C-alpha cells in the first residue's frame, strides 16, 4: 500500500516536471528532485531563482513565482 505522503510526493514531482516541460526544457529526474529539495528546505524565492537560472534561463522568474 502506498502511503498518502509518497503519493503526494509523486504527484508533486510530476507537476514540477510538467511545468518545466511547458517551457520546452528537457527534464531528467534530477531537476524536479532538486526543486523539491529546495522547497522542502524552505529556500526563499531569491535563492531559488539564483540556483535555477542555469537550468531554466529566462523562464526562471515565472517558474519560481
């Protein structure tokens, strides 16, 4: 039986992946995991923008907001 927490995590990871794909960016499993770790560690938006700029380029601000 899958716990509710792991089901939520799976759905959230899929949503993060889908959002990144909307920007036309190729996504591996590591980028959504990286985003989830930053959220879990309560990184502020400024830090997230800085850390994700390399991966998301001009889409970074709209992704983080």
